[in-house]
C-alpha cells in the first residue's frame, strides 16, 4: 500500500512534532520505503508496546501519538503486510493571545486517552497547564469524560462535538472561568449539579441530548430550552417559568414540548396546571399552526388562545395572551 500520510492545517507548528503528519502509515514489507524513524525521533515512549499501540509523546509540547507495528507476513490467509503506523491523538494549538487549545486530532480518541494526555502534560512541566483555555473533542465514540478535565483551571471553552459523550465529571463544576459548555448533540443523560454555581457560565444548550431531568439547582438562565423536551420540570424552575414569559415562549414554540408530567406545585394563580403567558403576535400565529403536544386548541378569541391538555382529566390549561 506504500505510504499514507495526512495532516491538518495548524495555526502553530511545534518544533518537536510539527513536521510529523497527523497520520503516517508505511508498508515496510512490500515497499522500498523504510519507516521514517528520524522524523519521529522527537517522540518519547510513554507506555504500551508496538503490537497493541504504543503511546508516545512529543518531548517539546507533550502531544500524544500512538505508534503501531502490525506484522502479518504472508501467513497464507492473505496478501500479507507489515505496517508501521504513527497517529497523532492530540495537539496543543497556540492562539493569538498565547493561550492554548487542547484539541483531539484522531477520531479514535477516548476518555481514557484524554485522561492520559492531561496527566502526562501535567507531569512534564514543560509549560504550566493553566495556559490551556479551550478543549475541543471530536471523536467517533468518546464515552465518559475523565475527571482530569477539572485539572485544567483556565478552561473557558469545553466543546464536545457530537462524539458519543455520555457524561461529564463533577470536577467540571470547579472550573470557575468556564463560560461556554457546548455539549449539544451528545447522548448525555445528566449534568453535574455543581454547574449552577459557575459564575460566568453562559446558557447551556441541551439540544439533541438525552437529558430529561435536570438538577433543581440549575435555573432557566443557565439552560437553553431550544429543542429541549422536558418530561419532568424541576420544582425550582416553576417561579422562573411564570416570571419569564420569553422562556415559555421558546419552550412552546420551538419544539412542541413533549411534557408527559408537570411537576406538582403552584404553577399559577388559579390552578396548579394553569399557566398564563403572553406572546408576540408572530409567535402566537406559530402556536396556532402547531399546537404543542400534549395540548389541543380549546378556543381562540379576542387575542386569547386557550390550550387544554389532550386526553387528561383535570385543569391542564395554557392561556396565551397575544401581544401586538
Ligand atoms: Zn510537539
């Protein structure tokens, strides 16, 4: 197969590993090329052996690689080959202000690999770990995020692109500078309760996650409802809902909130399942076109739309006053 290489266009090139392609594979049995040992001479072995995948790191920036020696020399079941592969797992990219982004490069990275990368970087002391202000992970099947994320105290951005992230550790709640937590599109079922105490955290979008129940300590100001389908509304949110009509507006109009159970308690002045909201005319028109489940249109007169819960006894009512 010869030699296969690929490399991303990086904003900064490390003096130790910048010349190494992100992915380098050489068939050293059938091809005249030898594996370019000199090219990877700046990588030190961290752990493992070459048959399973040996972890190596750049002695300058600490970025992790995985080296594999895969020998299958014409054993009778196939063509036979000897591949030597060196794949970059993570990169540290310097931004204009001198801070660093820790970014996954291989789609194979896992939570365990990220844990090892952070631990190893911390142990190297080549640069202080508090220069890392952004963490960006892109992977096929990442799984649980490791608690070592909490060891990156300067993080202001954590971005898990849709990568199969299943959980965040409680240590995320110790990142006092964290402003942007982008996790939408991942199958998380829960969030760390301590997130609510982070002073500069912006609203977290829960679009396309599996989260249906949130900690009471999270207020509406910290969570974006866009596309969020709540099955159970935490009690602590009630006051915010009633006080902030714009939240209800988003909730109703964006996705037809599939509410299967409303938390008991004083939702409004008249009845615990009686909400009154005021919407702009355009939003009210959208509501007329698409009534959110499980509600049905009961009446629509004189700028007042009344929705009743379908198929349920009791007084599940939303009264919408149209504001023009
Ligand atoms: Zn490097």
